[in-house]
C-alpha cells in the first residue's frame, strides 16, 4: 500500500529543487547575455564581464557628454541587505581619467 504523504513530500522536494536550480541559474547568468537582450544598454556598454550581481563594463557615449563619460569603467555589486527594505541595492563604481566615484543605487518602493 502506498503512503499518500510520501508523494506530497517527494513533490515538495522536487519543487524546492527546481526553485533552487532556477535561483542558481539567475545568480550565475552572465551579464553579457542580459545586456545584449536590452538594446538600449547594449548600445552604451562594451567589454562586459561578470554576472548580473557582480560585474563590470565600459561605457560608450556619443554626442554632448562623450568627453566626460566615454570609456568610463563601471562596476557593480549587488547588496542583498536592501531586499529587507523593499528595494534592490547595488554598489556602483565609476572611473575614468576625470572621475573616480562610487555610491549605492537603490531601486524600489520608498
């Protein structure tokens, strides 16, 4: 005779396994793959390395602001603490010959 609770436990374990797998895939997704899917970002970034949660790229800017922003290195690092406050937080660092600055960008409900 089969135990009906064993089937529920097995299904729950499979579901937890699939959720964990997809979270791992998201965490390890290359930033290059994501940036090339967003045309407005792929036009302005090159030499992308890392993943969505920690990486770096080089900005390509044309027009009025090219003198200041072109060839600026940008790096980012995900800050999970801001999830507790209802937002997504990233530590950003911008660096070129005239600029070297860093700060935190927070997206979310305030």
